[in-house]
C-alpha cells in the first residue's frame, strides 16, 4: 500500500482467519471495521474492542443477505466512512458432508456460491457505487488453492467450494481490469487450523494472517494487481 496507515473493511471477522487478521491489522496500527453476523455474540471481537476502542469498529453484516449489505453501506456512507482496503474473508466450505461431483446438490452449490462468490461481488459493487473505496483501494478476496483450475489434477471433495473459489478468482481478475482506481488480489491463506481447516492443518492462523497483512502492506499495483497469491507471497496458478 502507498500509505502505512489505512482503513480496512473486513468480513467474517468473528473467528478463524478473520479474527486473526483483525488482530494483526490492529497490531499494525490500522483502523478496522470488522463485520460479522451477530456482534453481540462475537466475544473475541468484543475483547479486542476493549483493547482497541478507537481503532476497532464492529458492525453487523450477513453477507448472503443483500439488504444487510445495503444497510451497512448506507450507514457507512452516512458516517462519511471510506476504505483503503476491503477484505472479503467470509466463506463457507460446503453445506454437505463428503460432497463430491456425483452427490452435490443444487442447494449445496447455490448456498456455497452465494457466500463465497456472490457476496464478495455485491459488497464490492455497493461500496464502489457508493464511492466508499478510496482511490487505489485494494480488494483482497480470500480464495483457496482448491479453486485453482491448473492445480486440479485429481478428484476432489467439496465440489461447491472448489467451483465457488474458482469463480471468485475470476471475479478478482475482472475487478483488476474493469474498475478504475481499484486493485484486487486473490489470496490463498494456506491450509489453516480453523473450524473449517481442522486441527490437523499445517499452518497456524497467526502465520497466515501476518502473511496476508504483509501482502497488503507491500502490495505493488504494477506487478500484483489481479494476481493469485499464497499468504507468503508465492504466485499461484489460476
């Protein structure tokens, strides 16, 4: 980023990678608007709020509800809030256990796409149209290596998740080309120890979050706009 201190809007901030991103952004002196479905039950976020009362603002947002998105954007606009960084982090794996290409359902596919791809598009769209993204703002879409088409060489479970992240990567690329004065990247956070990743994952949440924040801090729009990156800066195949 061109500026060391910036303001971030982050979705899915109450747990997992989102919570650790919030912590690391605050440690770096950033102002964070952390969103989640139910702030009153986000105990870890509320504890952070006690420590960073001036830098952390917690807002309610249900990402798969467009009216919720509109309500938040209107509130932010009325308060004259603008953002240097948007992190579309909220996501789900699948609504099915052991989902495969041969047993996935319409409901599972649509539900996962709605959260993982449609929601980032609508959030970006409403913020951009409301002029709440600063010039040269960076949109960070938390994706996954499981959405890599070139990296798919064997059968996978979680077909709805894989397809939704591939679609999110396309959205990232389109934003980098089509929205003036806005940059975007897709980021694979690694296989992280979270509720989604499980306890056997090899990457600690703090390692992933600190790496993603470093990517934002050192982002180069000339060489990285529209890129698919791992949390440690490795360039990934689409």
